[in-house]
C-alpha cells in the first residue's frame, strides 16, 4: 500500500455519536500519489509522521470459521469494511443459508451498490485447506471445548505459520486452543459481542505464548473494523462475561424462585440499572445453551459456586427452550 | 436599486427555555417594532436555520413562521447553509427585493441547540462536514478548525497565547452586551489558558458555545428614519472538506466573498470602521483578519497582540462579543451580525458603541469555509 504522510492532525478529546472512542487522532495525510486524504487513528500522529499501521497492515483476506450468529455477523462486518472473506462451514447447506443471512444483513446496513460489492467479497467453503489464502482467521464455532480444539488442530495444519488465528470464544481458555497448533505464538482471542455490527467492543485476549505481533495485528484489525479493542489477560470469562454471567444466572434464579416474572425482572433492570435490555431477554438473545456452557466453563475454571448454572437454566436447556433462535426461551418468539 | 436595512431584533443568546416558536416570535416582534413596520407590510420571509430537524425534530420552518404569526400567509422560505445560514439568508433576501412587488423582506435566523447530549449535538453539527471525508474520519467541527490552527501555527508562528487573546477580547466585549450568552461571565487569561483541550491545540475557551437564540433584520427598498444602507452582499462557496482544498491556512470562499462585496460597495477594506467576523473558534477570527485583508497572510497575530481589534483599537472586531461570547445559535448567528451592524451604524450600541462607526462588514462562514457570506452596511449620512 502507498505511503501516507501526515500533513495536519488534531487529537480529538470530544466524543460524538459516531466517534464515541475519543481520544483519537484525526487529520489529513498525503498519499503516495500526492492526493490529500483524511484519516483517523487511535494513535497520536504529528505532521511529517508516516501513518504506519495501514501500510504494514497486510490483511486483505479474512477466514471465518463457523456459521452461527457470531460467525455470520463477523463475516458480514469484515466484508462491509472491504476485506475478502472466506467462510468455512461444516456443510454446504449451512454455508448457503449463512451466505443468505450475510447478504440480508449487508443490504440492511449498506447502500445497494456497496452491499452488492461486499456480498461479492464473501466466498464459502467446507474445507479447512481453503483458508490458506487468509492472513487472519477468526474461529467462531459452537462454544464447546472439544469442538474448538479440533478446529484449532485443523487450522494449525491448514494455514501458513504467518496467519494469525483468533478465537471468538467467550469462556474457553485461549491458551488451551493455542496448544493444539504447532505455532501457539500466532493464536489470540478476539471476542466480539452480539450483534457484531452494533457492539463497539472487542476484547483482545493475550495468551501467554502469543507474540506481540499477533496481538498488535488483532488490535489493528479491530480498529479497521471500526471497533474499540481492550486487551485482556487470558483469564476466565475475560472482562465482560466474568461480570455479566453471574448476573444473568442470578436473574434466572429470581424467576426460578418466583421472586418476580421474567418481564418484571427485565423491566426492573432496565429502569433501575439503566441497562438497554433486561438480563432474561439477553439470555434469550445469546441462547440458553451458550449461557449455560459459559457458566459451566467459568465454574470449572474458577471453582466458584455462584458460576454454576441455576436449575431453571439447566431445565430450559434440557427442554430445548434455547431462546430466540428456538422460538422460545424466557419469552416466545414468532418464527421467521 | 438602493437597498436598506430598516430594523433589527434579537433575543438573549444562551441556554434558554424558549422553543423555536417562541424565539422566532420574540426576534420578529422586536425587529418589526424597531423598523416601525407592521407585519402586513412584509412581502416575504426568509428563515435561516441549520439543525432544527435533528436537534428539535422540527422541519418546514417557513411554515412555522405562519404558525407563529397566524395573520401571515405570504411567501416564505427556509435557507440552510450550516453556520452561514444567516448570511446566506440575507443575501437571498437582498435578491428577493429585486422581484416585482417585493418591498420588505424579513430575515429571521433561529436555532435551538440545547436539550440534546453533547455527543449527539456534536455529531449533528458535524453534518456541516463532508459525510465520507470528514464525518466518517472523526473530523468533527472543532477538529477541522484545530487542523487550521495547527497549520497556521506551523506556517506563521501563531501561538496559543494569540488564540487566548481573541477569546479574552470577545469575552470582554460580551460583558458590555446585555443579550450576549456570556454577558455576566468574567473571563481571565488564566482560565482560558487552563481550560481543557477539546481538539489539540484548541481548548474549551477557543470554542464558541452551543447557544439557543434568534435574530431578525428587516431589509427593504424603502428608506426610513431607521434605515442604514445595505451597501452590498456576496456569497461564495467551496468544497465541504479541507481535504479538497489547496490551502489549510485560509478560507478561499471568504476571501472571494469579501473582495466581491467590497467591489460592489465601491469600498476598500480600509474604509470599514468595524467588523463582525465569524469566530466559531478563535483561530477562525485570526484567519478572517487575513482573508478580509486587514493584514497580510500571517499578520493576524500581530493585530491581536497590538490590540488593534479591541473596541478602542484602530479596527474593532466583534464588538458584540462575536460567536465566542455573544453566542452561536447557528442559524441566528449571521443575522445577529447584521443586527449588531444596525445598532453600531445608528449609534445605538450603548457601552460597546464604536466611535464614529459609519461602515461595517459582516463575515459569516458555513462549516469550515464551504460557504461564506459577506454583507456590508453603511450609515445614512
């Protein structure tokens, strides 16, 4: 990519609706062709500086493994931001429906022509070896340790050692997945939030063996995707889930004990804690199965009892009342 | 055809309880009273406004005027040119006076900026910048002027202290202006120096405030005992974004509008006794000195350091306190400049009266120079 020399710059401390991530630096740079063009970066930059992160940012193709809500959201976001995306699914049928979901999402958020261009950047495959053209892979399959270990074994074998492999796990120790590959230094965590296009945060998880370069690349990718990255140690539940899941568990327990209905608990949390969404509706959104799995992981990793999923959640899981995707959870949903 | 400005009305500027409706009424009533002209003699209305849509959920402002004044059902338009809406509306109104049967045109600028979060308001004001080039890269309004400040400092050695002097001067003038946003606020150099950085190098006290308010002027073909001459008006435009410009230390549209207006009025810049310039940020006032030809490029800092532009200086700038301290209810700001000119030229500006003020120039800028309107008014001999 051409060089970009800073002509004028300002450190912006005022947050605004579209740029809540202040402080940041904005300004005007001169590209190799002599053209002036605007830029924004989280780093500081003075006139005369070379803007480094973009030229050294060699990611053009991103592999996404998994076609659930998160995989679809991540793939759509990457395509919208101009990256080529190779989406790996287990079966051709799920690949097709995932591609449709990505198209729907892109048409909703972009103009007609931009959406068409973005959709054209997405290809699908069922074979791990087709991910070898990607410089960065985000694994986002089911939150199951055995399944993720297998995926990482495959990714380690099928991608070049220069490719960074990131897992979107919300609860599994990233170091364990890294250990499945021959080059654990290229494995990091990159935890997106649901819905991917709307949530501003990405937790970058740094396992012990991860190289600084891999972590920096994940951070630069998060920025290129318009997100704010927070780097965290490889620890149970990282920041957000470590704080959130006990609360979700407790909310379900309130319903289990008959303290109040799901609607009432949600209303109380929305109005009394000023959360945009109540905890039970949130469980339905993320899925009872995912919530239970994350709680079990946190319980196993910390040994703390309050992480153990409450009886009501276990019962809902057994009955298949998994939330929005199943049409029923704490609430009932019309099938699409 | 000779044109006149026959009356001015202005509300208090500041964070106000009044609605768009009430602000529009108050300024209009005051203006028509000042002009000694009843509403039935107004042939057309031009409403200047920038953000009533996103900030106050109200559009269709030309019709709002008829909601406020149920007896008025004549021709009416809304003009939007970001922060130059007021100046652009005056220029449009002057054009309307050349239409058959149009003798009096009321220009009323109105804005309601309070009531939304700063994050929301900042993003809405950023709509004055290019969607793709500026807004998406976080070049909010203060950031764009911060880039100019940085470049001006690099090229000409303009310092933060020079910017502070602009702020200090305009706050001092506002202390003499009862309708100014910061009429009652005493500001010291220390406060300005120590205020928090908003967009480097600009600090809080380098920025105009978010104000509510309205201002109105009555333009006319008829000379009355209240008249001043509307000697000339000019409007020039440029790209929305600085990225598409050849210079980052000057606003070419403002330069062009000023020289066009001076030529039309057959005046030179040295004939002007006092100035109302668009100091949305302190650096904008210094750039205005240079664009208007008060000094050569790079000479602005010397003017402010030597006190030339204070009320008692050789060329007073922003006697009302400017956008910095009179306030910046965006759509009203350009109209308020003309209101100040009327008062000054009629010798009615009270404690802030510029002695012997016979010619005034108003310089009103939209965005970061995408629009510039210059109006010249002179006293009737």
